[in-house]
C-alpha cells in the first residue's frame, strides 16, 4: 500500500455499491460493523472510536481487493486522516486548521460547531416523505472522537468558495501548482474506473477528488456528497459551482437539483 493508493482509493478497501445490494451482508461488512470502524455507510461521528483505536481495529480486517486492483470509495481518506496526524505529530483537525482553513480564512469549517443555530437539519428520504436524520444539536454539534477526513466536516458556502478559489489559482497559498495538477489528473486505469463505475459514473479520480473526463464539464474536478452537497471546480472557465442541500441523496449520483444548477451556471458563464 502507498500514500498514492490511499489518495486514489485503490489501496484495497472501501465501499462498493454491490455490498449494499446483496441479500445478506458481506462477511467483511459484518466484520467491519462488529469491529466498529464505521467506514462502510453514511458518516456517523458519534459511532467512531479514537484514531489509534480505529486504525488498530481496521488493520485487523481483510482487504476487499489487492492494492491497485480496483477503486473503492471512502476508506482511503479515513486512513489518510490517521497518517497525516501521525506525520505532523498533532491531531488531524489541527493539521487542517493550521495548514488549510487558517491560511484560506475558512472560519466556519471544522469537525463540529457549538453554534448550533448555524447548522441545518439533515433529512433523508423515507416512505411518504422526508425524515430528520440529524438535527442541529446532533452529531456535528460536539467534537468527534475521530476527526475524519472522509466525511466529517461542516462548512459554509463562503468557505467552500475560498477553497475553490485556491484551486483555481493553482493552490496558492496552501498547495503547489504541481500538486493541484496531480489532483486534477485522472489517476485510474480503465479497469479501476470500471470497478468504481457505480459511484464514479463516467468520471475518473485524481487525488481525493473526481475528474470529469467527457462532456461540457470535461477537465473539472469535484464530488457530490451523500448528505446532499456538491462541489465542482472548472479551471478552464475559472468557474466553481457549490450546491448545499439538506436532503440525503438516494443514489450514488447527484440529484437533478445539483446538475440543473451546474448547467445553469455553465450557461451563464458562456
């Protein structure tokens, strides 16, 4: 396993759509649930253990694939959270605060906020309508045991725009231009892309972000989060589209409200 394999989600473990469609839980899914890493399924900050315990329990699980064999969603970012903290000699939230959020002025971004009036209720579809999945005073109103870079942050549209503008100007002041270039380049083989098609659609994957390979957004990078958010950055047009909703997605692909708004932004940009 390598750091590049973690960043490209090809290190051998993660989520595959077929594990959620199986009539019986896969043995490794059942083992992961019993061990408690909370890495398969939607984010659950309250269910996580501390990073040292997490990595110990995770290390006892078998791989789903040999490193480099296929693309598997999500878990690589969990492991990177532990690795970054250990390499820096501090907590992962401190790494992000001092090296990314602070320099970019992202004051509303973190792993929780005590100002619950600024948090929206998260909803998920259910029979007959929507049900609340997490209220403002829920899981993101208190510090998690494991600051999780896979799906643990709360943020604002302004802060995400600051992050997008950093990417559009080539990474200054937190990344080098060649690092942004590697993030924006599809790192996958055809076989790896095909193995992750259920999540990726027709996109590729750079370093921690999807890369659009064809169509009007070709060359853009971003991702659609399962709790109802999307982030798309197009360097060729100097354009960023950020959509934040409160409704959990029902499929691996972004709902129409996201693609419609992206199309409207593209049309407005000419």
